[in-house]
C-alpha cells in the first residue's frame, strides 16, 4: 500500500477518534449545565404567564420580538459601516450570524460575493503570512548576527516560536481592549478573540452590538476591523508553517513516486557488448563499439577466443564471466552466423599452441581453421598464419560478437 493511502487512512481514523473524544468531553462538561438552564428558563416562562395572564401563543410572539430586536441595538446593521462589518465576516469566513440578509437579492449577492471573496481573502492572508515569516527570519538573522552567534539562519522551530508569540500577544491585547469596550470578563474576551481569529465564529459573543456602537464609536469599529484582519494574518503565518506542511506531504510523495517511476523506466538491463563463445555462452565484460571493456581497458580483438589477451593484455586477469547457460541464448544468435558454421580446427590450434609452449593460441595464428563471414554473406577460410588482429578488425569479423 502506498504511503499516501496509509497516511490518509490514518488521518481519517485519528480525526474520527478525536471527534468521539471531543463529544464525550463536551457531554460531560455541558450537559448538566444545559439541563439546569432549561429548567430555569421554563420556571421563568411559567411565572410570566401566570403573572400577566397571557397565553402560550402570546409568549411566543414576545419571545420572537425580543430575539429579532437584539441586532438592532447596535444601530442600523445595513448602512455602510454595518455592511462593511458584515462583508468582513463573509470574506474571512467568520460568520457570526449577528446579522443576515432577508431579501432574495441580498442572499443571492451573498453567495456570489463569497464565491469570489473567500478565495481572494485566503490568498491575501496566506501572502501576508509568508511576508510575516520572511520578516521574522530577517529579524532573527539580524539579532543573531549582532550577538555573533555561529548559526544565524532562522529555522522552522524559530519561526514557529516567533509566530506563536505574536499570536499570543495579539489575542492578549485584543482581549484587554474588548473587555474594556464591551464590559466582558477578560476570560470571555480571550475566548471571543480565539473564536474570531480561528474563524469559528459561533456568534454567541459579537463585538459592536451594544449602545449603537456602529454609529457612535467609529474608532472602536476601526479597531475591531484592524484586529480581525491583522490577527487573521498572524494566524495565516502559523498555518503556513504548521498546517500547510502536512497538507503538502501527499503532493510531495506523489511527485516523488512519479520521479521514481520515470527513473525506473529509463533503467534497462543492458547486454551491450557481450561476447559469444564458440559453444554459445554469453561472456559479459565487453562494452561499446570501439573495444572498450567494462574495466576501461582497450582491446583489439573482436572474436570470442582467448586471443583477447593480446596487445599488452596478455598477462591481465580475464574479465569475462558466465552470464547464461548455452541453451538459453540459441534464439539470440544472428542468422548470418549459424552455430554449426563456426568451424574450428581445434587440432591445428592445439598443435600451434603446443609449439608456443603456452597452450594459448597467439595472435599470429588466430586465423587458422576459422571460417569468416564477410558483409555480403560469403564465407571464406583464412589460411594465412601471419594475419594480425588489427587486420581482422578492418575486415569486419565482428559478426562473431553481436550486441543485444
């Protein structure tokens, strides 16, 4: 199984396991509180109905009026300031839900606006995050150079530490400001900042929704918008270092597999320059057209006999080794040189070898008893005893060895 498939299956299993664990923890933390709050609300509802002697239908109407009038406490939501705040929540995918379009045209334009705006926002924040990381690298390098450290280049761990510190400072500073302007506790303000910058956007706590803040507090509106945009840029820098590294792992593995596949296609088993002996065996060690052997030596003879050791290579160790048995290469021999036509006068060779005292056929006697096939296909015996290997090369006797 491929590494990408294993990683994908592992991520799916880990994600669902994480969801199950989260569900169990939230159930343990929130279920009892939810039950108590529901009982308290029911008691208040019964008390109001008995006190003012109203029906259940009238109470539902009052409840709807209270819920629908809540967004209007911040002022007009769809004037330019409120609309800009709404467009920001759409483009950043926060989606508080504090104000939503009610007309069909508003809903249609929201969908079209989000189709173009969300990718644009993601690219912008990603680009800003890269610039932040580059600036952090430059600052780290400058500081280390001033301190005369041996290693001045910023690593990924250094950048993660810097971005994490910036994110923490952004959340801490924003929480202090929202706690002052909204009257929330500091912990609730930290919770709001985290939910906003991670684009979760539950909508249970939304800034600029009290005391007609959209119209009366323009400086607070500007601060809230700058906080959202700057904070999302810092979070994008963190995602650029952490999340995108894991996201691109599958792509890198795919490219690596493709490169290995292309490299494997280019690698072929080469029997180039193998020499065929008189009994049909393949001897490896010969390479190229110009007599270049595997060990880089230059040989003059092209035949399969033991005269390969001539011209300075007489005393060198034989470089050939058996590659296959004779029965497996009969079909590879060329038709112009059948095996039965390779007639050797072994008695004459042994006789001349005995005369030399070495048992090896020398280069001056290598043509005795050997039928040579020329380019036209005619066969003529060589009987002259004084033919040198260089002359044999000129007469194209290389058909005794062929290239597969």
